[in-house]
């Protein structure tokens, strides 16, 4: 494994993780601690959009540095988004008596995440970057 790749991913993950913490704290301060899943939803959907942008740029531009792709996509966005927290929140909602909310949250997150990634790729292709 290339040490530069490990450094790029590690540094990016630190930035993304701190970004996720800041967004989570801002959302929870606004809507309350019982609604932390709103933050996770926003983080995962916005992260899906951004990874669509980054990977579309990486595919369309031969000069896109592979280390930059690792730093942005695997590092920052991998550290920013969170499937494990999402999974636990779905479980918590369902076992806490909010079964319908957990289903809407799970299906909505996945559907909007895929749509967001599609829109990110579409945006890059549309502007021809």
C-alpha cells in the first residue's frame, strides 16, 4: 500500500469526521437531541451528492490526481457520511415504537441518497467540467 494513499485517506477522514460532528451538533441544537437522525439523513444525502460530483470529475478528467480522489471520496466523504449510525438509528426508531418512522427514514435515506448521487454526476456532466 502506498503510504501517500494512506495519508490522503487518513487526513481526509479526520476532516470528514469533524465535519460530520459539526453538522450533527448544529442540527441537534436546532431540532433537539431526539432528532439526531435528521442530521444523519442530511449528512448522508449531501455526502452522496458530493461523492457523485467528485467521482464524476475523477472519471471525466484524465488529469484528476488519484490521490486527490482518495482524499476527497474515500477520506473526507467516507469520514463525513455514516452508514453505521444510519443503521443504528433505524434500529432504534423501530424498537422504540416508531416503526413507520424507521421505515420512511430507511427507504427515504437510500432513495434520496441514490438520487443525490445521480444529481451530482448529472451536474458535472451538464456543465462539462
